[in-house]
C-alpha cells in the first residue's frame, strides 16, 4: 500500500505523513530530505546549482547517514534544495531510491512534491495537502522560532512564495495535484482535524483495493 502526500512548503505534509505512517504501521520517507541532502553534498563539494553535472554527482551520493544531519533543516539548504530540484538529472538520480522505499511491505507513506504524479503514480492513496500562503508562512515562522531560529514573517513569506513559484513552474515534475488526488486544504484545520480526514480517506482507499 502506497500513500503519496504532496503539497507546497509548510502545508503540513510532514506532520500528516508521519502520523499516518505511525497510525497504519507503514514506513515513512520525507523525500524533501533527499533534495536537501543533494544540496548539502553539492555545497560541501564547492559546487553550485548552475553546474548540473556536479549536482547530479551530489544526488548520486544521497541515501546514507547524512539524511539525519540537522543542517538539512536550515532555510538556506531548503532554498538550495529547490534550486537543484529543477535539474532533471538530479530528479532521475533520486527516483530509484524513492521507488524502492515505496515498495516496503506492508506499506509506505512518502511526502514530497511529485510523489502522486511521477514517483508513484500507481499509489493507492494520494493526498494533495495545501493551505493559504499566509497561513503557511505563519506556520513556518513559528516552526523556526520554536527551534530557536530568528524568523521575520515577511521574509519567510517572501522566501516561500519564491520557492512555490520555482516548484510549480519547473518543467520536470512540477508541483501539482495528481488528477486522482484528494485535495485537503488545511488553512482552517489544525493538525488533528487534518489527520482525521486523511486517515478516513486512506482507510477507504485501502479497503477498496
Ligand atoms: O519542508 P519544505 O516543504 O520546506 O521543504 P522540503 O519538503 O524539505 O523540500 C525542499 C525542496 O525540495 C522543495 O522546495 C522542492 O523544490 C524539492 N522537492 C522536490 O522537488 N520534490 C520532492 N519530492 C520533494 C522536495
């Protein structure tokens, strides 16, 4: 059973995906980490996203202990991740790892931007989770402050808008709901309410198999 969760930055994908995985006893993969790890490898190799071959080499190295590196969570790495994510060779290099993970029995939950459209178009359950830009910026600013990072709301909002635009407008695997995705707008929902709705949807899809 594959559960694909896609959506823009700070839409609540990670929280929801993790809870669904725990609830159903499925494996969980935050695919954003793979792009973040690519960015980190690239940075450490002294490369830039303008060098597609260096970015591809960085992506080929992904899949080890670096996925647990706390530096992956910084906004700088997030920005760089979205820049390497436009490179088709980077996306191809990360595809195999994601597909293998998705096949974990008895099920896997993957969250990202293109899980329901490109990585696992065959997923039995697809949720596209979203929220207004302002609400997402508010959540991300709070998340940063909770981690002790200084965050200016306007700056976070601007960064997020820029990243959304790049993710949605890129030619390879742009951010968009799959035709058969269940769209869940969490602007006015808390994490618990979103979880209950998503859980009921996944149960229905699982039982319909
Ligand atoms: O948590 P947040 O939404 O801020 O970021 P993330 O999920 O860690 O993803 C970081 C960046 O990686 C995104 O802005 C995307 O450009 C890219 N990404 C992607 O292209 N495809 C995925 N399946 C996951 C992430």
